[in-house]
């Protein structure tokens, strides 16, 4: 079992659901999430707790140490050059940001970035 199986095991569910949420017209709940996006939000926190040795709790500092300072940097990052610590920090940054910016997770699903990051994390976790 890999370090990040809790979130990488969600890949088939995410692929089946596609964009993992959609914008709706309600002012109170602007985004309607799917089971996969809700599971990712939950499981990412579990992964963080289980991997304290990676020092990812301060994910922003971790990302800055890789030269990733904002969302544009995350989107532009070459995942083939990222290690598991960097990738999980990228994923976790978006998970945390969802708490303050409804819909950012959906946007990362729609762009394909979240799935790209999860697949690369799975490869690294499996030693591929």
C-alpha cells in the first residue's frame, strides 16, 4: 500500500464523474460537488495526517521551496519533474483553497490538472 492510496484510489471515480462538480445559480451554494470531489476533500486531510514526516502541513512553504508561489505556477508546473511531496502539496493547496474559494476544485478538475497530478502521484507512489 502506498502513502497516497487514499487519494489516488479515487482516480477511477474521478474519471467516471468527469468534471466532479458544476456551477449552479444559487447564491448560497454556487457549486454543486460530486461524491468524488467530496471524497478527495476528506481523504486529502487523512493523507496529510498519515504523512506528517513529509512536513506538508505547511504546504505553502513547501510549494515555495519548489518555486511555486501561486496558482499560475501550479498550473505551469511540469509534473514529470515533481516529486511526491511537491505533488501532494499542490493537491492539498487546492483542497485547502476550496474552503475559502468555492469552485476552485471544480476548476482544477475541469482543466484536467487535478487528475494529471493524481495520476503522477500514483506513478511515484508505485515506483513507476
